[in-house]
């Protein structure tokens, strides 16, 4: 499965979650390098998901950005499936879907 397919599945899932606002961050020359692929606000909590394939590797810049989000009080994770996202939302927001 390609990273874009995993991202699309995650976005489909997040669109079904009540009280959730999520978007796919598009890279490019006008974006900020290192920002996770999916950004989500759920019940006032900030979540950022860096999507990787099962054998995908996070770059140093992505690692630093995830760390900065966590230091700022947000939740940021590398995820490889919709189930990974569900686990994060269950652990931090009590969402069970």
C-alpha cells in the first residue's frame, strides 16, 4: 500500500469522527517543510499524524517537527494505518470508533 492510500484511508476515517476537523497538509514550495501529513483538531485537542508505509522512514526534520509539536502541548505521531490513528485517539481523547 502506498503512503497516499494510507493517508486517504485516514482522512476517510477522520471525516466520520464527531467533533473532528482534519485536513491533509500538502507539501510544496508554499508549505512548511517537515509538517506532518494530517492535521486534526478533536474536542479542542491538537493531533498531527506523519503517515508512513510499514517500512517508511521518518526524516530528521520530521522527527524534530514532531518533537516541537509535543513540546508545545500537541499530540504528534508517526502512523502507518487507520488502526494506529484509532489507537492514538482512544488513548488521548477517549474516541472509540
